[in-house]
C-alpha cells in the first residue's frame, strides 16, 4: 500500500509517498481502507520536532531520539472497513467508519475495535468525518469534561478559526454558552457562522480591554497567558491553556487551584471510544460541522504539511486517499 513516510525530522519535504507493507487485522482489530485523513498541528509538530518549551527531552524519548521511530503520521481517519478480526462484533466489512488513531496517512490502517472508532453517520462525508476528531475531541474534553461549560456561560475562544477553535465555538454554543471569538477580521464571518455572538479582531483590539468578562477563556493557539487574561475572568472562571510549556503544565493548574477562585486548566486531551461516539451523534444531528479549509490528495501531502505550518489554516486540512 501507499503511505506518507518521514524518516527524519524536518520541513514538509521530509514526507514522501512510499510503498510499505499493508497491515492485517489481528483478532481484536478492524482493518480500515482510509478514504480521508487530516494533517493536524500535532502531525506538523511531530514532523518538524517543534515542541513547546520543556517538552524537548520527553518528546525525543517518546518519538525517537535521532529520527522518528514511527515513520507514518496521521491522527484522524474516515474510511471503509476492509476486514475484521474474529472477536469483533460491532463492525463488519463494508461499514463506513471514522475515528482517531496513529498511522492514518496510509491507504490502510489497523484500529483496535474498542479504541477510538465509530460508525460514520450516513449523511456526513468521509472528509467531514475525518475532520471531526482532532478538534472535536479536544473541545469536548476541555470545555465539557474539564471546564464544565454550562448554559448561560460567557465563553471567549482565542483562535476560533483553527481546528480546535472552530470546534470549540460550536460545542460551547451547543451547550448554551454565549461565545466571543478573538480572530482576524478575515475570519470573523466564519466564526460568527459557527455560533459566536461577538468577535474581537486580534490585530486591532486587545480582548482584555474590550469590556467583556468571561466564565471560560479558551486559548487554543497560545496567544495569551493566564496572567494577562485573569483580569477579565469572572470569579470561579477557568482559563483553558491548550499550548503550554512543561513548567506551566506542571505548575499553573496546581498553583491556581490552591490560591484563588480563578483556575488554569491544562493537559492533553486523549480520544477514546466514548468521545468518538459522542462526536458521531453531534455530526449526525448537525450540531457540529467540522470546518475544512483545504483539501489535498495523498500524493500532495507535503503541501498539506506546509499549509499547516503557516499557523493560519482555516479549520482542518484534509487529505483524500484514492478519491
Ligand atoms: N492540549 C491538547 O490536548 C491539545 C489538543 C489539540 C491541539 N492542541 C494544540 O492546540 C494548538 C491549536 O491547534 P489547531 O490545530 O486548532 O491550530 P490551527 O488550526 O493551526 O490554528 C490556526 C488558526 O488560528 C488562528 N490564529 C493564529 N494566531 C492567532 C492569534 N494570535 N489570535 C487568534 N487567532 C489566531 C489563525 O487564524 P488567522 O489566520 O486569522 O490568524 C488560524 O485560523 C496547537 O498548538 C496544538 O498543538 C493541544
């Protein structure tokens, strides 16, 4: 099968299409013929070995010290079940599925049947389904599980036009929150169309001076800090930090929990079967519609990486396979 392989850390050009062995399903596995995947900021970070401060050593130990151990990237998939192992009852050959896994930048992928995989709702395209997990799971975990967003909350999303931010606006709105997005003027219409009531242009206005106060501030792009934002957080407010240094990750949540009512929430959102099922429901009912800013065929995946590297993609960059 064809796969996008990277054998060294570096710029988008380190990714090349190669023939590799097609995996096969073990007795608890589902073999998926991938129809669509994404290049996420996570993939681009791993490819370039561009880690937040403090994550260099753990990153090298996890990914490979001199070169990547796992040479195929990709975190989201949508496709058709090609085969299942003998213990698998929830899926059968021919089912359309989607989810989150490693090594999605390939024609075939093996996923454990109890892992992050669900049936794709019929009315949702493979491309949309593939664009759902990275941003959708992160937004669900940060906003609902960790911050407990409620109807009537005032929520500020910084970076609302990105993969995580565009999902966060929709999920906060769906929970009944009043959402403000801090975006560029060029993306303000998009952000409003996703459900934000207000937008603040980050090039012209400072959100800390715009008169609003918030129950939740979600910084999806690492554009600000708790120190700057806390003045516009209400008592009991939560600052959701998606991009932190290792020191901030270890120190700030614990420190703010001990010292006041305003808290920093940080961590790594990890998908799971239950979250992918929840996304399937949101997709099926139209309450979450992933934003797709660009599409590339697998053969041009290096261009997809370059688009992600700009830091200014809209929503998700989708890669189609065998279309
Ligand atoms: N902790 C976790 O579990 C977790 C999970 C997933 C992702 N992440 C991290 O979250 C970050 C965001 O991921 P993503 O995929 O959503 O990013 P992304 O899609 O690449 O974000 C790009 C978007 O952010 C906007 N943007 C850039 N600078 C901005 C600024 N200063 N203020 C407001 N908007 C700005 C851009 O719009 P303009 O073109 O208009 O500037 C663009 O639409 C990544 O660093 C990723 O590693 C963390």
